[in-house]
C-alpha cells in the first residue's frame, strides 16, 4: 500500500513542529502548502488506524471469541473480511469523480431509510434489548452505521444544490428537506435505541449548517435544539445504560453504573507509559464488556501505553485536520460540505468514544471509527475515507499534482516526500516496492539527525 | 482549532491517567484481578510410639465437571461415564453436567487417586479433579477419645487433633493468581507466593496394640458389669501414657452418630471419688514422715466413731491387730483413718498435692477435669477421716494412675505425658520438652509401699483377681461410694469400682489403672475392675516384652501375729 509508506512521515511532520531546525521548518511549510498534503494525510492516518484496529481487534476479542466459539480468531476473521470488503470500496470511492458522489446522495439516503425501516419491523435484538441489527443473506448488518455515510453525502448534496441555486437565504430552504431527512433518520435510529448514532447524525447536521453559513440565530437555535436533545438522551441513557451494563455483565455490581468506565481507566493506568505489550491486556478478561468495540481504546492504552493512546489521538487529529484542510481549500460547495460532514462524523465519533473511555464524556457506547470491531461501521467509514480522498483530489492543484506524478503510486508517494530524485533508480517497478522501504526509513532517520 | 483544543485536552487527560495517576489505577485494577488460592498441605500423622498410625491424611481427588466445557453432543456420554464410574444417581449427574453457565459442579469428593486416574484415562471433556486431603482414622484403634477428629475445614475439633492442631496442620501455601471476571486464570500471570508447609507428624507415647486391647477389655467389662462407663490408663513409671481408653467411645469416621458424652475423653474429663486406691497416699505420707512403719501394729475394730459419724470396714470382722501392711492388704477403712490421723490434715493435704491431686495432669487434653481437693482449713470435722480412705475428694483417672507410677518410679513423680514428640521430614524424632520430675517419696518408702501393695493381690488381699501368673503384681482396689447426682447424697448413688497397680512389683515397668463408673453387677474394685486390670496388664507386659519376675514376693506380716 502506497499510503502506509508515507504516513509515518505524516505523523512525524505533525510532531516535529517543535523542531528548531529552520531547514525542517521550511520543508514543512512546503509540505503543508502542497496540494496533495490532505490526500496523503488522510490516506496515511486512516490506513494506520485501520491496521492498528485489526491488530487490536484481534488482541482484544480473542478471550471472548475463544470462550464463545472455541476459536480465538472468530471475531477477528469477521473484521478482516469487513476490511477486505472496505478496502476496494475505499479505493473505488477515492477514484470516483465528484459528480458521482453527489449522485449517490439521494439513492443512498433512500436505501438507508428503507433499511432502517425494515430493521424496525424485521430487526434482531440479539439479546441486547435494542433492535439494531438486520440479517440479510446470512450477514448481519447494523443499518444505522451506513446511514451516517448516506446522510453525510445526501445532506452535502442537498445544501450544495441549494447553494448553487442561491436559495440559501431563506431558513425554509436551509432546513427543508435537510431537517426532515435528518429527523426521519434520527427517529428510525432512536427506535433501535441507538443514541450514539443519533448524536453523530445530529453532529453531521450541525456541521452542514455551519459550513453552509447558516444565519447566526438559526445555527444557534439548531445547536441549542441538538444540545437539549443530547442532554435528554444522555439522561435517559445513563438510566438505561446502567441497566444494560448490568444485564450484559451480571458479575458487575448492578448499582455501580460506573463499572465499565472505571475499568477503562484501570486499563489505561495499567498500561502506563509504555504499555503491557500487545496481547497482554488483563482488562480484556471480562472486566471490560465488549473490549473490541466501545472500549478498544482502553485496550490500546493498556497494551501500547500512553505512547499508543497518544498515537491514536494524534492519528485522529491528523485525519480531522486533513478533512478540515480539504474543506477549507475546496471551492465547490459540495466538496466543502461533504468533506466537513464526513470529517465531523469521524472526528466527533472518535472524540466521543475516546472521551468516554477517559471519562470526560458520559458513557454512550459508540465504536471508535476505523478501529473498533464491527463491519457495519468499518465498511461505510472506509468508504467515507475514500470519499474524503476523492474530495482531496478534487482540489484543482491536486489533480495537476497527481497527473504530474505519473502512474506509479509509490513513486507518487515518494515524490510527495521529495525523494523521487534520489530513489528513482531503485524504485522502478512494483516488485521493488519492498526494497524501497528500508531506504525510506534510513533516509528519514538520516534527516532526523 | 476545535480539534486542536480537544486533542490537547485528551492528550492531557491521557498523560494524567497513564503517567501521573497510572500507579493508582494499575494497583486498583490488579486488586480486582488478584485472587489468592490456598494450596492445601498434608496434615501430620498421629502415630503411636512405634509409628503405627492413629490418624493419617491421604491424598484424594475432588472430581468436578465444568458444564461449559462439555460439548452438548457429549453430555450423555459424560453423564453415563460419571454415573457408572462412581455409581451415582444418573439424574443428579445429568443435572450437574448440564448446569450451564456454571463452571464448577462437584461430582464426587474423596475419590482415591487411582480411581480418578482410571476416569481420567477416558479423557472426558470438561471433567477435572482437584487435589485434596482427607483425614483417615484406621478403624478400631480404640483411641478415638484421645485422638479426636478434624472438622470439614481440616482443622482439629476434638482430642489431640484439636490440641495439637498448630503442629499437625502445617501451613497451607498460597498462590496469587490474576483472574478474569469469570474467575478464569489469566495465563502467564502471578505465581506461587508461598510454598505450603506440611504439618508435622506427632508421635505419641501410646502403644497401638495395648491401646486397642485396653479399649476392648474395657468395653467388654463395662457391658458385662452394666456400668455407666469407665476408663483404663496404662502408663510407664516415668509417666508416659501407653494406653488411654475410655468408654463409651465412638468411631471418628462416623462422628455424626456420636454424642457429646461419647466423644468426651473420660480418662481426664471425668473426676470421681477415688475410694480405697487413695489409701496408698495416706500410708505413703505417714511412712515418709516417719510416723509409722509397715510393721507398726494398729488395733482395728470393725467400726470407729468420729464426731457424729460411724465409719466401718466393708465386711464385718472382730477387732483385729493389723500391721500397716495388713490395713492396706485388707483395705481397712478404720485402720486407714488411724494412719491418716497420725499424718494430720495438713500432712495428708500436702502429700495429696505432691502426688498431683487438684492440679492439671499436664497432658493438656480438652475437657480435663482436675478434680476437687479443698484446703484442709475448709475441711469439715470428719473429712480428714474420709479423705484418708478416698472419699470427700475427687480425681481423674490419669491423676490416680500417676500416684502408682510415682511409687513404681522409686518415689519420683514424673508429670504424665502422651506426646513423645514430633517427627520431621527426615524421620527424626524431636522429643517434647522433658516433663517435670519431683521426688515425692524416698526410695525406701516406695519399696515399702510396693511390698505392701503386692500383698493386696496376695492370698490374703482384696484383689486376688489381679494376679498374673509369672509376674509379681502390686496394686490396690478401690470401691468408692458415688454421689447420687439427683440427691447430692451417697444414698442410691452406686459405686465407683477401681483398681490401680503395677508390675512386675520388683522392677515396675507398667502401671495400669482401671475405673468403672457405677457397675451394677459387681461393685467391689477387686471383682469389677480387677479382671480388666489383669487382662490389660498381662497383655501389656507381653506386648512390651517384659520378662517375668524371677523372685518371690517377700513374706510380710499382715497381723500382729504374723
């Protein structure tokens, strides 16, 4: 994968801002202003997160898997399959022209609504007390997850259309059909008592309004509405949450709704700065219910330590920054809106998940995007990342830059790093890709000195 | 900008959790995970002086099933195998095998390791076994009252098992393991925190064969005499208890079927008025103080008046002129009162105390009753008279046996003992602390008393039943009135029949003390307790391989005329 070769660089560039070397700074500024920077930051951070996610899903799920199925890999295999489905979708999405993405908005929204509607009537609750799952051809999906993607695309398309038609001066035009669409999704999602998805949908809604430059009072009003709704939901959730927690885990003190988050902190604390090492988490032995999804960040923190947890926060920061960069540099309204809505979706979801684990947000039960187990979440999110890449390429200079790099993905990546000249002789074909990596690493090290 | 703020906030919080407060959280988390498992250890054996076991611990297995581990398709197979192997009720076993989500259902406890091995070879899924230890008391050692038993927790509840628990129990080891919330052990964590220390073997002074024989003889006699109970003590002159039998007794393997009185060790727990066996102390005191000699002649009428009471001998006789030897041999109350009066209340009290009356025996057995010996200042008018022939005070059997052991040991009293020592893993005996020794009588007085007591079993004595062919036997009968517990009076209280003695009289090796409480058929010490004495004594002498006496008893004068 070309992206992975370049991403450590992405991470480094962020962290080394404190470097006093003026040469460094200059290069950094050049990179920062480079038209393809967003593209590589997105691809780098998301691929790292996906890779880390797979490893951590395996590590954190093996205990539960082996107890319930006898194989330590059963859940991991599902996740791997989901990633295998998601990767081509990501690549495909990243190559789609922007107009196709826009065209996807309405059908995707319709499909999402239909699936959610079927779920309400035909869904399975899998003993969790909430009807969120739908079985289609032997595959269980959670329609609320792709609904986030659908809403992000559709909402961006709707507002962009109105913007192009200069219809956004009126409140009515701003809110219709965006608000009803959002409302319908929220309602259907709430039927499955999926409060965290509701909050993500509302966040996307707000992000869209923000980008489109909704009049102050409207935005403030909507914001207040969302906050009120969220407040009510959290209040309801904390009551229900306690019940669900004790239901899932009879060993926990039922009166102690703080059991799960407390063990999240225990896990992080046990990890310390350097972590206990991959696979050695203790909290995954039943102390954290579903360590592979809602509390995977705690397991990362335990096994990889502060270094690992900061890295994850950093990667999401990079992804969020890149998403905002795409939005801010875009000229087309749709690109700006879609980039913003997808970024808001992923970033806010990550924020809430991590915030829950480190106890700065009340517990909501939301997966960590790209990392947590769950194909229904991973596949649409990977597609969303693909869309972000497509949007990044929509930047006028980026297209030129890409065209100038020639056909080889690796060469393009190296070119972005400014290594093309020195390494062009060794990097000639795909079969040489492996050989090129140590060289890069070495070069990078040399540079760091 | 917002993202940056959030990131800084999160990073700060993470640094707080994972760097600054990390030790607090980590230790709280490990407190939740850590659990301590006891590693059982073997309880020390209790053996006789030769290492024959009275109580042993054997390794057993607790066979259990983990229902979660049994595949549904194999349930029937597992159930059948368990049912068949242990001969259990199939429905009960089936219920346990299917008891998901339980992870632990005990199928059978106390399974011998070999039996478990057979089962293990079947390779049943979800069936396992834990090492455990079971206390086993070999049947019919006759030492149940002394040895006691352990409770379900493996700690002693009665007898020596309770008294010596600290020595026997050892210290179970502990292992600290980290477990998941379901109790599953997390691999590669923890380790043995403390190795178990096995309990020490305790070696007693008892001889298993003599113990067994004494118990049998006692039981037969109690049944035959229709007595309430009784006890037999066999002791060496140096105080080591060779046998300590008590009746009624019980089987330590069937504790639930026993009553508290079955379990009480009457040999120390029951105090009785010693009666004539006590006369030896009166004589000993008077002799030792030089107030009389064995040949001193006393005028002994049938009865004698002291204050408002008339004391008489057990059988009517004309007034006789008896030597001290004669008074002992014929067990004359009237004669003993005169000797007692020579010694005086203070003197008698002093000698009773020196012989160990009114004091703990030193065996430190549970429920010991040290008897009643009141201060002579508190004695009522006739109590000097009654105490001199063994009424108006009470003792337990071990205390009384110790009196005869003292005489047999040339006048040196050694505190009775029942524990020889502990045996370490190297098989070496580390002896218990030497018991206290105290000279009570001179060697000469002891010899004189021995001769005197030998006359008791002689042709003129009260206990010809106690004779043992080939051995010179010294002893003394005791027939005491018992207090009727309902009236507090001697009226209708029955008798305590006792016999205490030692052999061979010329070189004493073994003391036997027999007491029967309230025998109905015979109540004289000679008739009731004498046969048990000679039975146990002769068995004991043979078992201890003590050579027969090669001398004749000296001729002694019982009357003035000789």
